[in-house]
């Protein structure tokens, strides 16, 4: 209780802003953090919106101008949960003001913006980006197992992020369909599976991909037919720096899949299989002679990553919001200047360069290096 | 934010006390509750213990005497997370002091105590008992489907609560092995599957059961061999009031099961299958002609119970602590005098009477009515 | 090709008779049997029926009288696939004539008949009974693992045989509903799960069970309403001779279950889980410290039982008819006087005594010894 | 029994030759075929080998020269189960001799050979190729569902054929590693998933793929280190003629996968998911509003394809050899000049052209048309 406080300005109060507010509160109670996170101001596009949301979320101050919040000398970290177009200006301003920055993914809407943000962070101010699914204790286990050679040399990573919220012809044209807002399945959700591949297997050297738009026209909320220029799904072959190959896919028209972030990693001595649809499990195969080989379904428990902070008993399961809480822990640790599992702006930029390479490969028709 | 406050005295600061504190905080942020729950005092067996825990959990006051906390006129509800032996005296004192009471399961260590507690609640003060697993949105869905006749008349309920934390001969003798502390697998975890059966199918008219103790002697933490007189597992045939039959089982020596609260309900027109090990799913079979019949795996989403309060998108999954948060919501609603999904002391007494009947059946050797 | 021939009279040409004929032919090609099985005569209730079926199945001779077939001195083994009522007279006559006998389950329609059949086999003539599911290579593996102590001491067996072919109110009254033809779910399919429990865990010392009839009246094919006096489902608690407990259930009204012969065996050091719905798999849990424990899904392969006779590669899967082929192999080996996995009449009688004890328990209301 | 006979010369008596012999016998008993298949001669590389195998398989004649068998005027169909190098000369000679030809996959070892074989079949003689997995009743169901629009327009096919028989560094260099014997994972098993994609979704317009060799050197049975020039795994992005995209992969180093022929097909109104590891099941998702949507696990039964010929009851499961029996049925129907599900030489050539395009894409680095 005598821990120093980390004063946070939260920018944005939509679904993700609320998730941030809840996660900061939960992280403070769940973990023994080096700094006690305190969201002291909520900024949104206008003061009434910000004030109402702040009241609901128990945040003491509100602002209709994010610049004001950043200018506040008491603020240590800026958390960005705005529309994607605003990520870059806010983040750069915050970094220039000497704040730590915790930004939702995608980092920005163009590679140029992401590079500018990463350059701004080169000053050394801590950054963190919200790749929530990487913070899963079972993904931590997967990473450990691979690092320790339990599955031998990795030979393949085949992964997908599949959802179906745009599968219907009736799904309306919305901001996710705008190319200049980082729209499209590849940018919106494909970044998760790219980040996962890099997190677990390493750098991607080359990609050959293809985009597909199932519905070239969608109707917007105003009843206007709008041309869709972004992808509904993406498929790519990838070559990792270590020579292994595999596939990456992303789709928001994968009927029936609600959170289908799934992969299988093959190695010379074993394999790992995972789906976010049952994210408290990891399946592990270890090669060897004998009549009892097979994939073992490992059930999340306190022996895995940060699970124990939520529950002392195996099998009880953590939820999506708990993953966000672990992510916030990493962001706070980064802000405190400590070693942290947080993904930095540079990490996020590397992910977006892969996505961009897939996009270029689609246009140009062959292998492209990120 | 102008909602009236529900002042709570929390008694007990172990694992379950902490879970309560976190759940009250989370419920207040997650739901639009009729009263804003505020844990204002934490009582434990002595002041230093209580003070330390209160500091950790952000509770403003601490007390070394639960009687003092109950005597405080500002307190509206007493939350009991103590060892089982203390449930009855605290709950009865709190009810007599006019407080609402929210008590962990099991209600008490004997039927007589549970009856006394239920009698004390007859005054009309709201009560709630922590049958966490009943608050799962997918269980809410199961209940709706059954009530609406989607699976026809229920013909069978076969369920188990299986864990393995006592499966090893080396698992030490602890308080859970003490019969006068509601020890044994039947009392400790069997109550969950009994409560589930009653929640979904209705009253149990008769039982024939058998207890089994795999390890008649266990060593305690002090290195002494202690005779074990409680059950390691229980198996029973049950007859429901509506004539349907089935089985109930409980085991804490079910090697490999970490949270194996599982059941299948058969009906004349369909079936429902569930396991807490994947509790964001429910499997539903609907009878009918055709080549595409089968069990459908329904993935939890905002269309199910309280899921949407945690996440607006399907498939992201809620965790165990979120179930506790929903349970707290019900307790707060009950305390506000509103219709609520909370299970009352009377409900919990009915569950314990079934457990007691199984125990008597084991001793007496035949069918016993709860 | 110079192996001696085993001349077989097959009695009955319905579904099961055809399955026998196919299995004898397949076994001869699949295995290196000590005797080459040759079905030389098919007997059925009248000559035209027998002649037509023999032609279809490639059997050289036909008879309208099973007594004639048995009287034939060239016949070495009689295979019985008739309605259950005829099992006893045919089997006894065949044994008295010195033939080996291979009989479908259930052995007979009453305990008295089964005892008479078993007595007739006491002469030493080989007998075999068709408990097809016991011949699964994965069940052979389960038995080995248990025998070798891989899961420690068995503490529980919980099993069910669930199907749904009578789940609808419209399912007609047929011979399976006739009590004097071994009708009812317990007799018809419950025998499989009882046989499995005995095969894997050992003798059952005592049972307490309950029968349930969902539809007291069903309409027969002639449109007449008929009173149903047999059970639609059965549930029982069992105590094994070794002290372990568990549950057994059988149901032909378990909506959605097509071949739901499933069980979980818990032991002090591990567990085994199985369902016939995926019968080329066995799930094994071995206790132990560490972060990678869990149930391992073992995929059937040539290292398991007789799988390799069908396919040299793992994972390709064998089918129901292949199980029947393995069963026939055991029957032929028994007929040759060799050690064999075949279940004898005495084994089948022991199974039926358990079923009978459950029936008596239902009537009498308590624990009954088989 | 008065059906005309189809006299067959079987060439090759290894694993696959034996599988053919068993499947012809089984098909004759299982189905009501237009012609009764009779393997009258078995040819192999020398007379002693052929004679021994013929004796074991119950085939009346043997030959040490396949040309002799083809020259026999009584032969109606030639079944080819030899090493891949011999497929072309035997098939072409047989077609020229006016025989129907049933050939194992791959059709040949080069596109040129396959084209020559297909040209030889242009005379109109019936041909059939052994793509066993396409004959699965659940694949028949998938095809029906797609054709009837149950999942809307297909937007993606993502599939893999993964096994692990070469995953170990110790797996020896064998004929499968020889490029001139159609070696490599793509040729050996990748053809199955390509055939499946074409069978269910249609023509593949373009591919971009990559091969990977995990072990550039393997030791052969004689202890010599041999350079491996074929692929251990293949990954490709594909564009279908209808515009949909997806991925194809093949691997024989996919540790833990024994028969991992798996795919998911997404459509605008639903999805289908399948794995050969549980090939008696198909998972179907149909879009629509409501709280009970999800993937339905359909269990194979007599309402699906040819399942009912093997078993009249759902859920009992057919095995790999039964799939082969259905394949033989199609070959016999083709040989009889009837409409048939058999895949012709032209179909097999089209599959191999896709594989060849992937190989060229790997070399050339971009998109290639088959």
C-alpha cells in the first residue's frame, strides 16, 4: 500500500477504454505490482462523453481534450484506446512529453506512422502494445517448452485467426472496412496470429500471400451501398528466418468461428497445438517409442505463468479480461523500467511490417520480405 | 454513481475472502447494480491478520472480532468466508442483527446448524450462498432450454464433481478430512453437483449411495498418521420427484480431473452435455429426422446470461472469477430486496439434506429420502 | 492354406447372422488362424429363408432346421445368431452333440437358462460369447495398463452404455420390449458396460440400482397400444470386490447418443477414459509433478492389440466390423482348444447375474449381491 | 449369385496389394455389385513371390510377369498396386489390351507419364484411381451439403495432410525419398488433400507454394548417408477458380499426427470441419440468429453415403479398410460401365498438375497455374 503510484491518463472510453479501466483496477488487486496504477483522468472526444464515462468507471477526472491530459505533469503513463487513426498523434505527443505509453493494437494505420511512433520511443520511454493473447499462461508455457527444446527444432508453424462477425452479407460497412483506419481482416485480427508466430517461432523472413474480399459492396448504417476495398480474409505461406515454413491466415468471414486464433507448431521432437477457443488448454506431443504416445491436453493451473494470481487451483480457468489484466501488469512493469513481457512499439512495428509484406505480396504476386 | 451504497463486513481473509473482495469490486464495475457494494471492514481471527489483509485488499477498516463487525450499525450485509465451523454462529448473529447474509458453501457442518441458520433467515432478511457454478451463463442457457421444453421431458441426469487434489497417498491430512468441519468429498465438492441437479432438474425424492475411502490413514503436516473417517469419493443413484433417474458422484481422488463438474441431461426430445473443464461451452442435441443431427457445441456469447457484461463478443470466454462476480451480483440484488438468482439458505439446506441422505444411505444400505 | 478347416453351422441369417458370415470370411483372410473357419451350412426358420440367405452370403448349404445342422457330424462349431429365446436350446443341443459353440449375447433370456447352458459347457467343449466391444485393441491396451499398475490401484469405475434408438415416443413396441425375450435397456445393452467393468476392474460384489420406464405404453407395428414392462434406462451404484465403487448405467432413450459405451476408470496413480463413439482412441492420465501433466489421447496403431492385422499404420482406424473379426478370431482359437481372449458361457453368466442383481435391487430396494 | 463375374488381375502383393485383395472380397459380400469381382491371378516380380502371396490371399493363379497376366484374355480388369515407377507401363499396356484399369495413387512419377496414361484411357476404357479418403460417407455428406447450398458460397478451404512417419532424424532414407519414384511429402500424401480440395470446392486456378526439407541427409538401410532432394513438408496458398482462397499443406514430419488429413471449409452461410483422425464425424455450422448456434458434430450412420452397407446403426463406425471397400465398389461400377464415384485417370492427372504447380512455384518463386 505504500507502493508508489503510477498515474495514468486513459484516452478513449469505448469498449476498449472500459476494458483498460477495469484491467488497471484488477491488476492492482491481483498482482503485487512495482507501481500502483491509478487512472486519474479519462479523456475523450468531448467533455460530456468523458465525464459520463469517468463517472461510470470511477475515474476522478475527465477531459474533452487528450492534449490537456498529456500536458498534465502528474501523469506518468498514457493509455491509448482510441480509434486507430489517433494512435500515432497521441502516442508521439505523449512520448515527447516524457510519458510511458501503452497503446492498443494495431499500432497505427500505416507503416510510416508506426515507424514515426517507434522512432519517438527511441528516446527510451517505455512503450507497450496490447497483444492480449500473448499474455496467456498457456502461451507462456508453449514458449518455455520451445525454448527448452522439448519439441526439438521447429519445422512448421501453421496458424489462423478466424472470426465470423463479418460473414453475413448483411454485416454493415463500418470503420473496420475503411482502409485508412487499418481496416480489413489482415490488419484487424491478422496481426494477432502474426504476433503469435513471431513470439513463438521467431522472425519471418519472407511471405507470399493473397487477400480475398467476399463482399465487394456492403451497406452502411445509413443505408448507402459502399465499395469495400479491404480484405475479408487473408492466406499466406511464410518462411521463417530459421528456414521453417508454414501458413498464416486471417478471416472475419469464417462462419462459426468466434475466437478462432489457433495454431499448430511442429518440431523434430514434438508438437504443440492450441486454440483460443479453449485457451486454458495446451496440447503437447512428445515423440518417442511406445504404446502411450499422443497429444496431452494440459490444463491451465498455478504452475503456468500468471494463472496462480487469479486462482490457486488448476482447471478453474481464467477469462479474456484476466488476459487483459496480465497485459496491464506487463505494461506497468515496463513503465516502471523493469524487465517486462510487454511488447514494445518496435515489436508491434515488426508485426505490421509482416502484414504489410503480405499486402504487397498480394499486389505484386510473389515472395516479399517484411 | 449516485446509487446507494451497500456496506459490507467481510469475515475471513483466506483464499475465499480475497475472492469475495475482488468480486465485490469487480461486480461494482461490471454491472449496473441497484446498490454499490463497498467492503468497509474486514474481520479475521485477530487484528494483525485482519489489518494486513485489509491493507492488501484496499479495505478501509479491520477488526479482530467478527462480533464487532456485525454490531456495527452501518453494515448492511455480512459476507462469510471463514472456516465452515464458524458459518452458523456468524450467520445467525448477523441475521439477528438485521443484516443480509452472504455465506460461502457449505452452509454449515451439520444439518442441525443449517436448519438453525435457515430458521434465523425466516425473519425475511435476504440470504445468499456461494454456489458459484450455478451462475455460469451456459448453465442459465441450459435452464432456459429445459424450461422451454427444448429437450422434452427430462428422463435422466447423470453428473459428477471430480477433482484430484487428494488422489495421492501423499496428500496430507488437513481440515477437509475432519468430519466435524464438513470434510469429505461429498460435503466439500459433492454439494456442487447436487445443487446443479436440483437447479436444472428439480427435487430429488430418494437416493441410494455409497461412500469410499481410498486412504484410511493420511499423514498430517506435523508428521502424525491420522485416521480418515470421511469419504474420498461418493457414488449414488437418485430418483427425482418427477420420476426420472440418474447418478451423482463426487470424488477428490479422480486422478487427472482438475475441475470435473460434468453432467449429461437426457430428455425425450434432446440432451444437454456440459463440463466445467470447458465451461464456456454447452453441448445441445435436438432430436429429429435427418442427416445433420448431432450435438451442437454452443460457444458462450453476449446472448447468454450475464456474459455480455464482461465482453461484447462471443468466444472470448469468461473465467472462474467472473462467475464469482455474477454470484456477487445476485447476492447484492438479493440484499436490495429485488428478485435475484441467488440461492438462499433454504436452497442450501435442501442441498445438504440430499448429501445427508446419501450419507445415511451408505450407513443404512438402501434408499433414503432427503 | 494347408491349415485344418473349422466347419461351422451358422444358425440365423438376420443382421447378426450376416455379420457372423462376413466376420468369419474376414478373419480367415486377416489373421493367421490355427483353423480355417468355413461356414458350410446356414440354418434358419425355414428352408426358403435359409436358402436365399446362404446364396447371398456364399454359404454352400442351407437348412430349415437347426437340429439338422447340429446333427451333421462334419460340423465342428455352431454359431448362434438367432432370436434370444432360441439361444439356450440350440447351444445346449450343440454342446451335447460335442460341438464348440459361439453364441451372440445375451447368453439367454433367464438366469436359469444361462445356468443350464453353462452347465452343458462344463463338459469342456469350448464356448464363446459375442461381447464385441471387449475385443477393441484400445481396450486391450487399457487392460494391460491397469494390470501393469500404470494407474495404481483402481478406485472407481463409472460407465454407461447409452443409445437413443428408443428415445422417441414414436419408437414402436418390438421384441426388445418383451421381457421374456431379454428385453429392456439393461438386458439389451447394459450387459456391454457390465462386461466391460468386469473385464477391466474385476468382480462386482454388490449393486444398488433403479430402472426407469419413460414410456409405459408404446404402439406396435400393427397399431396396437402395448404395455411396456421393461426398462428404458437403468442406473446403479456398484461395489467391486476390491472395495472400489462406481456407477453403471444403460439407456436406449439417451437422446443424441448413438454408441455411447463410455467409461472413466480412476486409480491412485492415474486414470483412463474411453468412449466407443471414438473407439480408436484411449485417454490416459498419469499422475506426477510438473507443468505438462494431462490426459494423453492415444491413437490406435499397430502397437495395440490386433490393430496391426488390419493396417500397418497408426491413425487409420478400424471399424465395428473389424472388432467383430477380432471376436471371431478369439472364438476360432477357443474352438481350436488354444488360449483365447474369448469370453466363455461362464463369463457371460457372470455378467447376467450382475444384471439380474440390479433388477432385483430395483424391486427390493437395496443392495443385492450378484 | 448369378451376377456376371469381373475377372481381375492384381499386380503387386505388398501392403497395398493385400489391401486390394481383401477389399475385392469384402466389396463382393458387402454390396450388391453389378459384377462379382474375382481376383483370378496375382502377378509379382517373380513367380515364387507371387505364388506365396496368392496362396495366402486365396487367389487361384500366380504369375511372375505382369505382361502375362495382362495378355490373359479372360481378364477384365487390371488392378495395379506396384511401386509407382511401374504404374505407367502396366496401365498403358492394360488399356491397350482393352482392360479396365484400377490404379493406386499417385498415378505416376511424372506429369508426362500421367498424361500418357490418361491419353491411353481416352479410348474409353474405364479407369479408377485409389483416392481412398474421398469415399468416406462423411465426405459424401460434405459434398451434398455444399452442392445444396447449406453453407452458402464457399469462401475458403484450408487443409492439410499431416503425418509423422518421417519426423525423426532416424527415419531411414527409403524409396519415398527418391524423386524419380514420386517421393516427397507433397507427392506421397499431399495428393490426398489436393484431391479433397478439388472434390469439395472445385478447380484450383493458381498456387504459390514452398517446400521444406528438414533433413537434407538421411541414412539408408545399408548405413549409407544419402542426400535428400525431396520435400519433408509443403505449404501453399491457393486460389480456386471461383475466386475463393485458402491454404494447402502436406507434411510427413508433423510430429504427433498419424492420419491428419484435416480441413475447414468456410462459406457465406456456414462451415464444415473435418479430420480423418475422427473420420466417422463431420462438424457442420449453419449461420443464423439465436442462442444455440454452434458446430454440430454429426456422427456417421446409415443415412450417410455407403455407411449402411456396413452397419445398420449409427455411431458404430467404419474403418479404413471399409473406405477401401467403398473405393473398390466404385472401381467395379466404373468397370461395368455404370455411373460411378470413381476418380478417373483424368481426375488424377488434374491432381498431379496441382502438385506439380506447387513444385514449380517453389522453384520459381511466385504464382503458378496448374
